C-alpha cells in the first residue's frame, strides 16, 4: 500500500525549458511575447482579409483561413504557459494540465497535416485538372475536407490520451522540454509503456502518414504538370499559385522530421530542444508572412483595407 501511494504521489511535472539560462529569463520573455503577439495578430489579419472581401471566398482561401485559425490555436497551447514560466520562474505543470496541453497540441498538429494535404489537393486540381476544378472542389466537398481534417486530429489524440491517462508517474518528474511532448512524458511512467509507445507509433502512421503521402504525391504531379507547360510565363504563373503553400509544407514537415530524428540521440538533446522550439513557434509565425508577401490577392486585400481605414480616418477628421 505504501508503494502504491508513493507511485500516486506525483501530481505535477517540472518543465525545465530554459533553466540553463537564468540570467536571460526576462529577455526571453520579451522575445516570446513579441513572437506570440505577432503570430496571433498576423494569423487573425489573414482570417479577416479572407472573410471580408467576396473575391477571396474560394476553396484555396477557405483552407488558408482554417490554417490561420489553427496556427493561432496551435501557438496558444504552448506559448502562454511558457511566458508565465519565464515571468514567474514557476516551471511546474500538473499531470492533468500536461496531458491536456499534449492533447490540444497533438490534435492541432494532426489537423495541420490534414489541412496541408487538403490544400495541396486543391492546388493539384486547380493546376492539373483546371477544367473540372469548379465541379470537383465545390462548397460541400471543401466543408467535408475541412471538417474531416479537424476531426482526424481530435480522434487520433483522444485515443492516445485515453491510454496515456492510465499510466502512473512516480518520479523523476522533470521533463527537459518547453512543453509536454509525448515521448519524454511516457519515459517518466512507472508502468510498462511498450503498449502506449506502440499505439503512438500506429496513430502517427495511420493519421499523419497518409496526409503526408497525399501532399507529396500532389506536388509531384503539380511540378510534373508545370514542367510540361511550354511558355516560361505560364510556368511561372502556375508555380506562383502554389509556391507559398509549398514553402509552408516544407517548413512544417522539415522541422517535424528533424525533431523526431534528433529525439533518438541523447547527445543531441540540447539541439533537439532548439529545433522543437522552432517546430512549435516558427511555422505559425512565418505562415502569415509567407502568404501575405507572396500572394497577390492577399496583398491587394491588405492594401484595400489600409486605404479604406485611411479614408474613414480622413473623413472623420474632416467632419470634426
């Protein structure tokens, strides 16, 4: 009975994070605060620009709006807790809070895999099947793809968390990460974790590998189609419609692969922490910049919105 109570005694974890940089806590807090504000404002602006003008109510921008909403939620699962930790010095998180953070972070990551696949399929139809695009990518199908993407992430993590919540944690309680990552968390359990680790591998394979393969296949077909276009101008125009999304896909999957390859090497743990930070912070931050700087429609919508705001401000000053 005493051993059982000892096993159940641990009710919180310690996220070590930046413990090796005690003198830079305030500076890091300010840096991540700026990053968080820029991420939320940038993605919110993208959503507003897409919702407001009628000419952006197309499948491509519908998926982009979903992605921007997801990126805001994705960052919010990690950065606020990190900011509080840097400001107060309290790096503890309850077991239930840790599992909750893992659930939302993981489900949103799974949803992003599916959304990126849906966006790549949309670009495939637009470039490779232009005559059938409007028929195939109709409003109903867009809604089904978006809803399926969100449900996919939720379903995968619900199954995983149900198994993870059965584990007992009896020490140590230190997680050398900035957030509750599944593998470091599972390693702290006192019980046999082979089944949970196997389940994690199966769920990742089932719920993320197909979207990745669909994305990869779509872009192989897109690139092959673009290369067959005879005119240079035509190739440039076709590639410009999907180049922003291709950059986002590369950043997202590239950082994921690096994180999980480095995770297997204890000697590269510090480097893994840095890359995992990029994986959680970089894509949501740069996505609005990539789409706004490389997308003509977004730039035009932003320019019109700024001009409209300037006109209303000038009109108000005149009335005074």
